[in-house]
C-alpha cells in the first residue's frame, strides 16, 4: 500500500478503495483509523456489537497490506505461555540427557570442582536461548521480518493479567523474556484488538490504542455490503431485505441482527430462489436473523408490517 | 502543541473525557497530519485518539462541535481570501480557502485562556484603549483579519474574559471587549458619516461593526463553554463528596448516584483481583519444570494453573428508621451500587423487623428499590435487639470466615436491649464486622445510643457521614484484606 506518503484525505480514500477491492465496505471512520495507526504506530482497539465485521476488518487489512495475519484468540485463562512464548521443555530435557555423556569429555582436563565449574560457566546459558524458545502469536508477530497484521481477538474475554502482559507490546512493540532480555519488533506489526465490551478494558490499555467503534451500518452502507458480499442477489430484493433488517434493529430485541446475519440471510434467500420478500418466506427464515426463540416469537407478528414498509420503499 | 488544541484538551477533561498526556501528544501529531482544513475528518481522527469509550465519544463529539463552532474570526468580507491568519503550526491550512473558523481558532481563541489575568486588567486595558481605538475604524475598513483578531484578543485579555463564569455575564463581557477595541469612536464615525450624507459608507461600517460584534460574542460564548460548565460540574461533585449525607439535597441525588457507583466500582475492582492458586486443575508446566530443574527434571513439586478468585462475601444490614432516614437513602444507594458490581452481596433493611431486600435490589432500579425498602421496613422505632434476632434466624448459618458483615446505623435502640450477645456470635463466625455510624464519635453512648456497648464486638466501628469517609473506610478495609 502506498498511501502512507499521501496527504490524509487522499490516503484515506485510497484505503477505502483498497478495502472495497478486498470485499470490505467501510466508511471514513475505519479508513481514518487505519491511516492514523500507520502514522502514529498505534494499535487499534475495535469495539462494537458482535457481527459488525471487527474481525473481518483485520482480515481485510492483512489482505490489502499483503501482510500475513497472525491471530490470537483470547479466552479466560489465556496466559503468557500460550500467547507470548514458551520454553521447549521437552527439547531441553532431551538435550540434557543426551549431553550428559558429553559432559565427561568436556571436563576431562579440569582439576577439582572449582575448575570444572569455571569451565561449565564458559558455555553460558545455552538451554535458555532463542533456540529453545517456542514463539507464540505475539512473539511471532514481533520476530517476523516482513510486516504482519496481528489480531488479538476478543480481548475482553481474557483476564486482567493478560491485559498487563500486552501493555509492553502495545506501547513499545517489544517483549521482555527474563532469561534472554528484550526482544524488539523487527518490523512493527499493525495490531488490531477487538472487544465486545463484555468488560471494561483498563485505562492503561485504552490509552495505548486508538479507539474505533463500529456501529451497525446505515441502510446505504449495508446495501453496498450486501452487494459486494452477495453480488448474485438482485437489486430489488437486496433493497427490501436491507430495509427489513434495518427495521428489525429498531425493535427491542435480545440480540439485534448484525451485518453477518444480513449476509447469511441474503445467501439463504438466494438459495431459495426468492425474488421478493413475502410473509411465509420471511417467517420461515427468520431464524437466520434472530438467534433467540423469544425474539422470533415476538417479531413473527410484526413481519407483514415490516415487509409492507420495505415494499413501499422499494417497489 | 498549539494553544487551541491545549484548550480543547482542557475542555475535554472537564467534560469527563480523561485525556492523558500521551494522548494529547498523539492528538497534536494528528492535528499536524490532518490540519484544521477538513473539520469532519479531523473530528473522526481526533475522536479515535482521544475518546476511548462510547460515552467518551459522545462527550467528545459534543465538545468538538461546541469548541469549533464559534465564528470568532471576524471575516467581514467573505469574498476576501484569507492570507496570513494562520499560526505557523497549522501551515497546512494556508492553502485552504475560507471556511475560516477552524483555521483561525488557534489565533483568536487561545489568548483569553492564556496569560489573561496576570497583567492586571486595568493596566492592559488602558493600553489597548490607547493603542487600539484609533485604528479600529481603519482595521474595519481594511478588513485586516489578523490585526482585528489580535485586537480582539488584547481587549479580551484586558477585560479578563477568562474569569467569566455565568451565562448572564455574556453581554457584559461582549460590551467591555467591544469598548476596549474602540467602539465609541466607530459609533461616532458612523454618525458623522450619516450627517455628512455618506450613507453608503456609514452602512458599510456599521455592517462590519455588527459582524465584529458577532465575532466577539462567539469568543465570549466559547470561553464560557470552555471553562464554566465543566468547572461547575467538577466543583459540584467535589462538594458532594464532602457534604454530610443528611444534608444532600434531593436534586443532587442523581449526581450522588453516579459518584457512589463510581466509588463502588473502584472498590470492587481493587478487591476482586485477589486470587489464590488452587491445588487442582491444569498443571502449570512452566512453573513445575522450573521448580524441578534442581531434581534432575523429575516432577517432584507440582504447580497448578487454576486460580481461585477471592470474591468477598458481604452481608450488609441497614437501619432505615426515622432517625437515620436521610442518611439511609445513601447507605442503601451505596449498597445497591455494591450489589451491581459484587455478585455476592446480600442486603437487609430494618427498623423494627428485619428483612432481606436483595431480591428487590436485583429486580428494581434504585429509584424504586430504595423507597420500597424504606417504605416496607422503615417508619417503626428502631429495635436493634429484634433486628439482630431476625438477622440471626435468617442467615447466621451463612456467615463463614470469608464473610464481611456491615451494619449501617446510629446504634440508638430506643432503650431496648441491643442483644450484643448475638453480635458477639456473629463476630466469632465472620471474617469481620464493620459498623458505620452517621453520628460523631463524641456523642456515641449519649441518650439511648448503645454504640459503646456495640463497638467492642465490631472489628471496626467508625463514623461515616460523607461519601468520602465511606470510601476511605471501605478502602482501608479492603487493603488490609
């Protein structure tokens, strides 16, 4: 991507176009944050309801930057040995066993305990060196020579401790391994952190990141998304479908349908060779949009009304 | 960082968007990248750098619109392209043609907030009077925006604009600034021209004066928005934290609720992080290996991954009788907030009889649950003895060595036996018993107060009559945990 030297407005338009060719339709907010994160060397904390394309954003970014995506899925109990690095204990043990015999040869000419010790010290800490270091996603991203996109997915699911491990990476792009020292990033990765806000992130973490909130898209943006993702769907149906989903989102539901659900629904309708929305069809496929029995029951009666509005808008 | 941005940061901080130093450095960098030219873009970019939650985002947007909406640069003749009005820092804007507000914000706006007061209003006032009166007509005629802005700034400094606090002062300050810039002379000039029959010239001049008036008014309004609303809120919150709970006005209840919630959240955040390593679950290979290197790699000492979150178990008992009714509201509010953040709080209320209100707290919001509790259990004369008996029946068996029992009450039992023996029993079982009393220590034991008898059976018994005190006491407790 060669947007980096352009002036901001051009660069942001370029990024938008780039995302569009990668099949990710975004608004200016998102493009701005990509631009800023490149300019300021800052990670992006992406928040928003589930299914609005937070993870997709990272994937699309990796595509347009042609940088490999390294993904770390967070969960409760995730610790540094899974996320940062781990020593290859098996290999270490194996080596000690094998090398036991060699020890005799090495210390052959040493006289007394002290000299032997002296001799051993000369070999250094070969067991705790990079050769025995098993790089996990975060370390992989730092060690990579080419630029990578690092996606730390659902950071809100992880523990407080893990957040603290992340701080060093996020602000300085480095990791401290006690046995070795500090490992600095060869090329600074583009870091995305996504969160569903199931818990509040600490101020320290938020301070180190740009904050990007992705809300549900408005109708025109959503139409474009569907157009890109399900191009086979004919225009009239697409418009009605988006209008229907937009109306659903104004209702008081347990879980509002997100973009990913709209896409799924569009695909379903296409498979069913639908050419317009009708009440039975919608009722039968409502479970693609709504994920709670209660929501489906409540909305079932509203379906004709929504369809009427959608049809009125787009004949 | 330019002054405009610094002021904007300050405004944000007063509006509940805590912008840290590193964030403001980033913001400065962002402004350098984007310039003030494309306002929408700048807003988007700055929002991502400075506002880190959705609520903050909302405040940010409000502040941004407010801050950059004032037309304080007197653009008297819109066709004129501006030439040199920008600061060196914002040189990007130089090529941009008008929409001038943002570009010039950093020119006109900063000065009222900077240095204003120190010079001594009177002296600099004289100066600007002397220096600026004569040329104002000239400036207006020439439409020299830089000069006009500077004159406005000087006059604003002279009028001590940054001390503005109240809405009602707007007219006064506008007038003072205009007079400082030499309004009188301009008026005289206008009437002279009118008399001499130069109606067009007079109209032009008065039209431009009107525009200048608007610009000054905007500058004043912006300063007002910048300083007073945020400061006033801050001020109010500080006061509320310290005021005696019984004296809090009903209209401040909303603010108190926010404060209380914030405190409770902070306390529980601090407290729920305590963890203990358990002796089962997944083996922590790394630690185990490390530990056992000394034993030739034979796994001799094991380490386990599973940790136990030590969430405190709290039983809170609140007196809601008439004597403490005004305080009870806040104690209950605090309990409610604790309930929201701590999973294992059980709340009880009493005056005569005692009953559990945990379910009501869960079900209803505080606006309903608190009056409900006061209504259901309050209004009778306090009897600590009975309350403790009820409490014993209800939940003595649930009290174990991890339970904290908090009593909120004045210890005035209306002559009835306070049944300290039950309290003693509770203390033996519980991790600790805390008694919070809204009365000062010096009157404990006076009249029907049983505090002196009660206190020995509590781990701590403290006076607690303001939110700050309440927070301090609880924090100390949690620290010693």
